[in-house]
C-alpha cells in the first residue's frame, strides 16, 4: 500500500514508518520539515499537501501538540494549542482528505491513554484524546466509498518516559506501539480505538 505518515520523524512516527517499510509498504514520510511539508495546525497546509500527494491508500497521523499542566495554571492559550493542533489538526486531516484525495482512504489518528487513565496535570490533553476517540466513532458512521477512520491510543512510550525522567520499565517501546498502527491498517475496522497489545484499558 501507499501510505502517508504524518509525524514520521517523531518517536512514534519513525517506528511506524520503519515497520510499514519492513512490511513492504511505500511510505511518504511527512512533517512540517519534509517535502512536501504538512502542518496539521493549518487547514491550508493540509490542503496543499493533499493536492501534491493526490492519492494514497492510507494516512497515518502521529503528530499533534497539546499542553500539560495543573488545571488552575492552564491558560486559555494552552487549551487552544491542544484544540487547534492535536484535536482539530487531526480532524482536518480526515476532513480535507475526504474532500481532496481521489481514492478510498484509511485514516488512522493518534489519541493516548490519558483519555481513560489520566494523571494529575493532564486535563487539557486528556480532553483532546477523548474528543478524538468520540470523533472517529461518530465520523465512521458518515463515511462512504470504503473510506475508514480509526484512532490508535498509545500508552506512554518507553523512549518518551526515559526523556521525561520517568521509569521506562512499565511501558512499551515505540516499535511495539507501531504494531497497533499496523493492526489498524490491516483490519477492516472503522470508528474504533485501537490499543497496544497488553495496554488495553480495564474492562475493554
Ligand atoms: N510519545 C508518547 O509517549 C505518546 C503517548 C501517547 C500519545 N502520544 C501522541 O502521539 C503523537 C506523536 O507523539 P511523539 O512522542 O511521537 O511526538 P514527537 O516525537 O514529538 O514527534 C512529533 C512528530 O510530529 C511532527 N509534527 C509536530 N507538529 C506537527 C504539526 N503541527 N504538523 C505536522 N507534523 C508535526 C514532528 O516533526 P516536525 O517537527 O518536523 O514537524 C515529528 O515528526 C502526539 O500526538 C502525542 O500526543 C505520544
């Protein structure tokens, strides 16, 4: 398959791109600093990017920013970052794709475990993750012509935990996490939240 990976130079996106290439897929590695560039915070940038790539079998988005911090200290601007980037950025990756891409496309977005297992200082990003999971559930009901949309909910990644100075031991590597994206790609599911094996929420 021909797959555009947005955020392909990041911790998750790099591992997803490698796994897909190892599986024999063609990967268009994309970010704000690639050619063509894409900035998901800007609907115009998404549009220009899609007009250049024209048609792909799947778009995987492992990009999008959101703010962390205790609720009493979070500013309006910090909430807006998550809403404009990680939430509406990824929603617009789907919306603009449906308008512009020529063939049926699978859209795989990224949320995160904080939607179901928040910890203190995560209200803004937890809200965004939950919004993405509800978005795909409902959006799938409106899709036609074999278009699909789902979201992968990664836990904290081992490499990221290390960078944050947290204990990396409980968490999966980016390469294990990439398997969840492959599962989303290879299944025929739509509207679902897909978890890394062994990191499903209690009761799912
Ligand atoms: N790492 C974790 O533990 C973890 C856990 C759960 C969920 N997540 C979510 O997974 C996603 C990726 O996380 P990550 O840790 O892999 O991030 P990362 O290492 O910081 O990499 C981010 C990637 O996205 C690109 N990017 C950033 N802003 C962008 C924008 N506005 N438009 C297009 N591309 C953009 C970056 O490249 P450029 O700078 O070149 O654009 C880079 O390729 C995030 O949404 C994060 O919330 C991460």
